[in-house]
C-alpha cells in the first residue's frame, strides 16, 4: 500500500493525483493533504479521502476549514510553512507527491527526503533553485526521486533497462505554448486570458504562463540536469506541436527512444506512483489511425530568450537558477494580476539575473536569501 502525503492537493496536479488514487483504492491511500486557500475544495477532499493530517496556507484558512467540516470527523489541521513541513514528514506516509507551485516547495521536499519518503516530484521550481541540495540529500538518504513532469517521466521511462554510459543526449519536446503562432512583435498587447489558453495541456496558471514564455522549458532543462545528472551540452530541446512525444533519449549508436501518449498528466502521475510497475488507467488512448502526423521544428532561441537565459543560468550554477526562478515567480504573478505586460516578464527576469553575482555551492540559507533578494528586485522593476 502506498501511503501518500499530497502537497498541493487543490491544484491541477493535486486534483489529477486524486483522480488516479480514486481509480486504485486498493493500492493507494491518502494520509495527508495540503492546499493554500481553497478550503472548500479541501473540505470535499477530506470528506472523500479521510486523511490523518491536513495543512492549509494560513491560520485563518485553518479556522475556516474547521468550521466547514463542522461535526464531521476532523483530521489534525496545521497551517503555513510549519504545516507543510509536518505533512511532508508525516510518519504514516511513505510517498510524498510534491505538487505545490514555486520555491515554497524546497523546505518540504528536503524534509520529506530527510524523513526517508519516496518523492514524486512535480514541483520543478524546487530542483531549479536547490537541485544540488535535493539530489545530494536524496543520495545520502537513499531516497528515490521519481519525476512527474511529463518530459522527465518520458526520459525516465526511456532510460529503463539502458546503461548510463550508452546515452548520448536527451531531447526535451516543447509545444511552444499559447503564443506559438505569433511573432515577437505580435506579443506587445496580448492579454492574460490569451496567455492562459494553452493549446494542448490544462494546467495551473503559473506553469501555463511559463509555457508561453518558454521559461517552463528552461526550468525543465535545469530539472533534467539534476534528475539525470547530465551536462547541459547533452540536453537539447525541440518544438513539437502535438505534445504526443513527451521526450526522447538518443543513444551512442544513434538509436532514439521516445515515450508517446495523449497529453494527460494522470499518466506520468500514475507511473510515479506505480514505478517500477504499471497499473491500468482510464485515459484517452492514442489512435494512430487518426493521429497520422507529428510535427517537429528546431527550437527558436531568438523567439524565446528566457530559454537561452535558463541554459546560461544553469551553466553558471550556484545561486543563478534560484534567482532566475524567484524573479520569474514575481514577474508572472504581476502579469497575472494585470500589473505588467507579457513582454515585461522577460525584461524583469533578465534585469534581475544581470544584477546577480552567483554564489557557488550555496547552502540552503544562501539560496533562500538570494530567492528573497530576487523577489525584491523583481518587484522594484515591476513597479517602475
Ligand atoms: P496549481 O497552481 O494548479 O496548484 C498549486 C497548488 O499548490 C495548490 O494546491 C495551491 O493551493 C498550493 N499552493 C500554492 N502556493 C502555496 C503555498 N505558499 N503554500 C502551500 N501551498 C501552496 O499548480 P499546478 O499546475 O498543479 O503545478 C504544481 C507544480 O507542478 C508546479 O511546480 C508545476 O510547475 C508542476 N507541473 C505541473 C504540471 C501541470 O500539468 N499542471 C505539469 C508538470 C509540472
Ligand atoms: Mg513539463
């Protein structure tokens, strides 16, 4: 039985994870849930899954949740960073699904590793900001980190049964996001609603914007660097319109393995939960008699400058990726609030990264300091 602590249960990955759990009640049990401010949904999830522990974003949300649950059997309820850490290290859990958004995931991921839990990692910002610490902790504690991001799940699946020394490169596919059919000059006046309409995937707001700027692919390059212990020279990206080929691995004899499927996050979520085995899943199947053509095109680094910046920050290493991520978190949230334009996201992230002097081999404290510094700088640029 997998006893799961699900961090970020009210989000896109969180609710998809619960759909997967629902299909296999004999294999998976939810022992902890955590969400931010959507207490109504959290209350429904509690009534259905009966977790032992639940964490919410704030003390006020915890109070609201208690009153919503009323006389029903209540789980223990925590809140804030402390609550998230408690959910991550809950003794009753043996698997932690990290599906919160942003670098707020760093501390709970490290706490879960420290407590010896297997990690299903969706929260990519954690690996971007603190990859060296997370991977080192996992190695030392002998804990498996299983990717949930569809591209990394694909690569993980393509690597199964192969020898590491035979790998020549990985090829990460990118749909191009909401504005893939627009030139840069056509991005001047795009709206939040337009940016939020992704052609292939239904996801949380932040990652949908990151897909439109290609920052998401940049983060995935850095995520792959840490997960698969590969130099950036062996990580390539290619545009692929249909999001059917989730990513590929090329071997030294020229053979390429790919993992294909319909764009449904339940597939990589279930793979992380059932690894090294597989379980049945109710999901749309690929129909090759209908899906006759797959399109690929070279990645356009001029069209998507944040992808080039991500490679540069990844190669610099140290605190550079944490700064890249934190500046982006602020810029994206300002864009979503209608305070800056779409193209200002790129400008702000570039400006903050330019100001930063990377610290090599940073401690957790140094990473969090730089994260905070980058947020302050990004907020200043956004206010100009
Ligand atoms: P989302 O915005 O839909 O959900 C985020 C969840 O985190 C919610 O439950 C929210 O309440 C919670 N949360 C947010 N801020 C919090 C805080 N400060 N403290 C505690 N909880 C907080 O996001 P999502 O799209 O589900 O993405 C989650 C993570 O998975 C992200 O890192 C994203 O990059 C990654 N990911 C998502 C997808 C996808 O299809 N949605 C695919 C690949 C990777
Ligand atoms: Mg992805």
